[in-house]
C-alpha cells in the first residue's frame, strides 16, 4: 500500500496514475465518513441502558470503517484488475506499435534495399549497355582496322607486284601519261599536213587540193611521259618530261609548240611550298592555257581531240616560261609568268620591205634555217587569277607583248620601232547532273594575240612607213562533255579564231606603193581566181597539161571555224593499263577577207569547207 501513501509507482507511469486516482477516492470517502460521524449536533445523553440497546441494532464506527475498507479494497482490486488489463492491453498495443514500427522499418529498409537494388540494377544495366556499346564500337573499330589492314596489305602487295611508280632515293618516278598510239586521218579536201591539221591551209572551194581526198596512218603521236616527285622539308619538288615523234627538223620553230626533234613537248621543274607559293620553270603549257587545279602546272585541260593541233579557238602555247603562283586555301590563286616571245611574220598586202624584223634560223645557233625568228625585245608577260568557289573553275588573265623592228627610211636615219600589244581573256568550266555533264567556255580578245589562237593566223601587219601595227584578234571555244558511264567519254566543241582588217593608204611620196592600200585585209586584193580551179597550161606531150597553182587569190585569212564531235571508249581498264578507242569528226570553215573579185567572183569572197575523220587506238601505261 505504499503507493497509496506516496502516490508514486516507479514501475509504470500509467499504473501510478491509476493508483493515485484510487487513493484520492479512498481519502475522499474517509473524509466523508468522518464528517458524517462528527459533523452533526451531539445527541442528548441517553441512559446507558438505552445506548446499549441501540448499539445492538446499528454497526459501530469501526465496523463501518472496516466495511468501508472492504468496499474500498474491492474497488481497489477491481481497479487493479482493470489497471492490469489496461496495462496488458497497453503492453500489447506497444508491442503492436513496436511490431508495426519494426515492420515499417523493415518495409522501409526493404524499400530502400529495393530502391538501392533498382539503382544498382539501373547502374548495372547502364554499365552493361555501355559495355555493349563499347563492344560494338570496338567491333566496328576492329572491323575498320581490319578493313584498313586489308586495304594497306592489298596496296603494299600491289606496290610490290605491280608498282605504279619507281622509288629512287626518296623520289617517286612514274610513267603515267605515256601511251602507244595507232591513228588515222581522212580529209575530204587535202591539206598535206598529215595527222596534224594546218588550220590556215584548209583548201578553198574549187582549188586543186579541194578535189582530192587524203588518208594517212601513223603512230607518231605515241607519247613518253616521266614525272619525278620528291619532298624535302616544306618543299615538294616535281620534274616532268614529255615527248612524242610529231616533230620534223625542217619545220621546227618557235611559233607555238617549239617542236624541235626529238620533239620535246614539255620539260619543266616545279617547287611547291606548303605555304602556298609555287615556283616553276622550263618548257610547258602557257599560263594562258586552261587549268583544272587553280594555276598548278601540270593540271592543264586540253580538248580531247585526236588531232594534235587541237581545236580552232583553243588558247594555248607550249613554250619556255618561268612562273610564280600563290595559292590561297585551294580556293583562289594568283600567278604571273614570263614566257618565250615569238612574233608571227607580218601579214598583208603591199607591205614595205625597208626594215629588219627577223631572220631565218642560224645553224650555228641550232635554229631551223628554213624558219623565221623574230628579234624580241622582251618575253611575253602573263598574269592570271583562278578561283574554285565550290562550283566550277573560273579564270581571268591578261597578256602583254612587245613587237620591234628596225626601219631604214629613204634618206633618213635608221631607227628602232617598238609597239606593245596584248589582250585579256577568261573562261569557266563546271560540272552538271551529278558530274555526268561538263560545260565550258573560254576566250581571248586583244591586239597582236593571234599566236595564242590554235589557228595561228597572224599577229601584226605593217604601215607604209614600216612601223608595226598589232592586229585585232579574237579566239573562243565552247565545250560540252558527257560521261554517261565510266567507260564512255563524249565531247562536242565549237570554236574559232578571228583576225580583223587593218589597212591604210600609202601616202608616202615616191614610194613604190604610193596610193595603194597597205595592210591586212585590203579591199583591192585580187580575188578573181579564188572560186575557180586554175586551167592547165602548156603541154606535157601525150601526158596532157601541167596543173597551175591558184592565181589572183591573195586575200588574207579572216577566220577559221571548227565544229568537232567525238568520243573515247575504254575497251579495258585495269592495273595493267587501259586500251582506248577514239573517233573524231571535224567540220572546218575557213574564210578570207573579201577583195576585188570582178565578174568571176562577185564580192571577192572566198572560203573553204572541209570534213575530216580521225581514229585512234591507244594503250595507256597504268
């Protein structure tokens, strides 16, 4: 009962509360009983005998207290029982809470473990996916490496078994570009020029040669080419030699192709720096010729004709030159060259002769004694820019030329006369239809530039006093190329070279040509015999008459026009070389400046039309 007195229960807080409540109730009951026993007025004294009688019928205080105690004890026992029951329920509730908490903790732990497992699984899946990707990449890399190894092995095997070039002390030597050719030409009107067509000798209508066809076959255009390339530090060095058998000693000259025997087509050296500067010198194509790799020497593109004189309107020379080029990121280039000069002999009617302008070749100087050479003051100067902006190749160039002679006037002091000429040209070439078609156009216009046109009509004429007058000239060439399959190459060209009239009246008193037209394309030139076949003259016994050369047909060439259609077909193409067959058709129209024609040739006009066919069968070295 100590807990009733102290009101404390050290065993359990809830149990202590219940016991305290019971103690309070017991104390309250005891106080009420005491108040009931002593709070009312004291009854009158009764006779002892009466008190004893009443005592027998009513319980005494002690009995009441004892009864009260018993009641309280019962209530306390009931409270204890209730408290024990509640305590058990509380314990069970706590156990349930603890179990629930433990279950929650376990569930949370399980959830955390599951989340961690999911995270780990996700990480593992990511790592696995990464490994798979790495494996795929590795497999792709291995496949690529294997392909590269196979390719390199094949290239090494090819280089060993069938080398494209010879390597000598770090220099690569290649014969690519060499070929053996078997070619024919047929002309409706004879020119006597063989495979190479002399454009200004196309026979005039009704002339002797126009009445005869000609055919010839040759292998002289076969070509030997050798290129050597080596690198030293930042410089790439290139040497190139190219020759064929189309030259003859008696016709070798400096006019255009410098074709000396053994015919040296090209022989040049080049030094290309990594910073874009390029220096080259030797005999090769003029800087005025069209190129395909900006201004790089060796990238010239030529008409694909079998005829080695190429095409009327094609702008070119093949001669000595020294050039300097600057390449800007393979998009733009600018260059300049100094090139061997040669003036075509003055052409025209009634030209003066009191001058020195050139001479036949001197054998001591190893020049052709049957050819004429001009006394040049300077080389020809050419400046050019080229651009490859993304579509096509574009060019713009200018030519500067000097012409000089020494004049001996009647009764005067000899003097040198120098005149400058030149021109401007340009063009483009570009692919179409996924590179199945290529179109191009190129031209040159100027004074004294006839040498650069493929017809080589004329450069200059003379004034009555012997001074030089450069002739106005124009050359143009259009091209259409088709590449339907890797084996077929079809080309169509149309071009022409034109030289304008340039004449004056000789007003020098006492001159042999006083009062006459002097110069190129004069209107008074006799043209009566241009459109008729000369009548034979004399008699050669029973053999008949001797043919006559055309007479009274002295007009100067006005223009030469040419249309060409042809193709090349690769019969075979492989590591051992290629066999190609080519066919070319050309239509020529040569026109003279009109002159005095009379009744036999009204208007004094004259022209010649010729049709030609060429064939070629070539083996190209790989």
